[in-house]
C-alpha cells in the first residue's frame, strides 16, 4: 500500500516482484494510473480512485511546491480527499484480506485494518523520516545538521505533527463511517503485529548515502533501494532517440520526473542554454510537466520519458529534481548529478549527493538559470566527481535492496 507519484510506487512493485517470485500472492494498492506497471510485473493492481498526475496539474498544488503559504492552503483544502483515501484503504484491505500489509506512511490506515483482520502491517520508508536520531534532522525541516539535540527534536516534532494530522482525519472519518474500527493507542508509524510482537521497519535507500545512525534501535533496517530490475531493461528506444545517442558523445539528461513547473517553457529554455554554455549535448525529458521544450538544433533531443535504467548508463551526467528514485538510479549507474530540488525530501537528497562527492552543490529550482546550470555541470563533470560517482555506483549496485527487504519480511512472518 503506497500513495504518491511514480517514485512512491515503483519500489513497492519491485519488492512485490521479489515476494511473488518466492511464492507470495501480491496485490499493490496505490493511486490510479499505475495499473499497467503493476500488472506488467505480474502483480495484482487494486487502485485507489485518486489520480496523482491530475492532482499535480492543479494550480493550488503546484503553488504549494514553491511557497510555504501554498502548502498550508493545500493542507486546509485536502481534508475531503484525505478522508476518502482512508476510506478506500480500509475497504480495499478488507476486500483483499491480506496476511501482511507493507505500507508507506501515506497509507496510515494500514495498521488499523491489519488489527481488524488479525494481520501484520510493516512500515516501509523511502526516506529516513520516522526513526529519531541525533545525527541528522528531519529532512523537511533542514538539510543541514541542527546539532544532536536539535536533530532529535526535529524528528519528534515531525512525528507529533503526523499523529495530530492522522487523528484529525480519523476523527472526521469516524463521524461518517462508524463501521471503520480505529484502534485507540495504535501508532501508525510503528506498524502492527498480532500478539504484540516487535515490528521491523524497512528503510529502502542506500546505506552508502545515509549510513545507519548509531543511535537507532534494533528493528530499523536499511535495505538498499528497491530497484525493479537487476540491470538494464530489455527496452527498444524510439529510432530518433537511438540515432541521437549514436550521433555524438554521451549527452546530459535533464528531467524533473513527476514534478510540474510554474513555468515549464522558461525552465526548458534555461536548461538548453545552460547545456550549450557547458558545451554539452542534452536529452530533455518532459515528464509530468516540469519541462515544455521545443528545441531546434542537433545537440538537443526531447522525449516524454524513458526507463532510467536504460537511459542513464548512456548519459554523461544527470540533472534532476532529487526524488529518491531518480537519485538512486543516477547513483546506481555511477553518473554524477546536478540535483535541482523543489520541495519535500529533495533538498535532503541533493545535499546527501553533494556530501558523498557524487554530484555538484545543489541547485535549488527557485535559483535555476542557464549560467548556474553550466557552472554546476562543470563541477559535476570534473574527474574527481566522476570517479567518486562511479565508485558509489559500484556499491549501490551490490546492495540488492528488494531481496534484503524480502528476507526481513519472511523472517518476521515466520516468527
């Protein structure tokens, strides 16, 4: 059970594929629009009604990504569809009646419905957001350390806010759905297991980017990122993309995934000019609206998208928004990055990539320009950064995150 954009869904499909290969019957519940990806992996899709791609095209949602006031305005407006999400999480799980629910924190109904079904619910995290530590702060409060006490306090404040929001939404749901059984005192961030057994929490990112904090308790497992495949996919590119890649040196990839832009045409123009200032060819991926490119010239090629695991090994560097999936794909293939964060966890990953020596200093999207992009590309494509990115790629490829997560789940279910 996972809600969000493609980066929130694809890792759960990867884990589901491993579990299905070991004999489990796997259903993936997420927003509408991902059925083809889920069923193409041999898994059952049980979609919720919400469509995140359409949601991200709404002006209020786009504004929320670029201003604090916008975030609070959307939070106030989100009550109805958040309550609907909770209802659907309850109803779908009761229909499927699983033995185990693996869920991200955006599906907080999971442990409650697991309690009702006498099943287990295991939290799975794509970012280090739930386990308090003094080593780094809660990622959405700061990408820099606040000191040991400040870091730990930031995590506790974030968890407290999450609990308050969940309580508000559960209260509204209970008023209209008395058949929904909410377990008093149950911690949605800790999972659930019958008999009070300790529940593991899975952290699906690389320990080479975020080492396991020394002050974490037992049960917190950094597995490595959950990739859908073990290598480059068997994918045939469109003829024009294949010709472009063969016609010159490896290009720089520019794409912002599921993130829309306030001015997609202006962003694309700056990207093209920045690549040309740096003397680089480019592949621009329009994604869900982050770029609106109509480019003239043999040095640039525009695509709507392509499998990162196929395209990134054929590129010299990756310019992206800093989503956890794109971050790990760039690292996986040893490609230096220029990370242009917009909101959420993206500044955290941008800083981690830079601190690991696998990319340039972050270039926040609000400061994105042709000149700054050219500067960051020169930094990212230096010999020192390229060498470090290649070494980090070797380590990330060796992690086998989905397999390790499946091992933890199997051991837990046997216990």
